[in-house]
């Protein structure tokens, strides 16, 4: 079971095409669909404390790494031309100090088998969506509890 030390590795194009909202948006505006995917997985970084890396296929001559929101542990990677997201994800899992802390999200069964053989866990895009939904619900409950506590304290004249 993933812990706060989980490193989520997302096959960006694969998941983008698997989710109806991002797939439909990608037909009109691929960059907007990528941004939606990143916003959607952000709860696992921001609330659950996971390291998140979303990897997309080929863009340019070298690996392009963009820190999301300036965070060192939330990144969007674009592989160099000639390399695939699968290649980079496999390298990241293979070089991980603890591959068992890696969770790879992809619908690609061969990729899932490869990373699992290297010691990582995997999930399909639907399970990733379920994990995101659960984290979002937990986040909403946490915020509601904190808001209720703040309101009670305010009503009592600032006494906690």
C-alpha cells in the first residue's frame, strides 16, 4: 500500500487518452489536456505528500524537466525524441533506491509487467482516478473539520 513516501510515475499520454475528460480536451488542445492531467494528479502531491512525475513522449533533443509549482518533487518530463515515456519510467524505477515505493500509472500491460518485475507497483488509469478521488474526498473532509474548528474558536472569542 502506498505511503507518503510513494513516488507516483504517470505515463502521461497513456493516462491522458484513458480518461474521457482529458481525451476529449486533447482533441481540441493537447497542452490544455496536459495541464488538466497535472492539476488532477496534484492532490496526490499536495495533500497526500507523494512525489509525482508525469512523463510524456518525445519533445526536442534532450530530456525536458519542468518543476510544477516550483516543487522539487512534482515534475513533468518530456522525453527526448527517440525515447519513450516507458523508457524513462523504467529507468526511474530501475534507479530508485527503493523501487517498491514507486507506483506506475499506465494502461500498458507490458509496461506494468516490466516495472513490477523491477519491484515497483502499478495501477491502471481507472485505479489512479479512484486514488485521486479518495484523496480529494479526504482533503475536503480535512478542510471542513479545520474550518469547523476555526469557526468554533471564533465564536468562543478566539479561544481554542
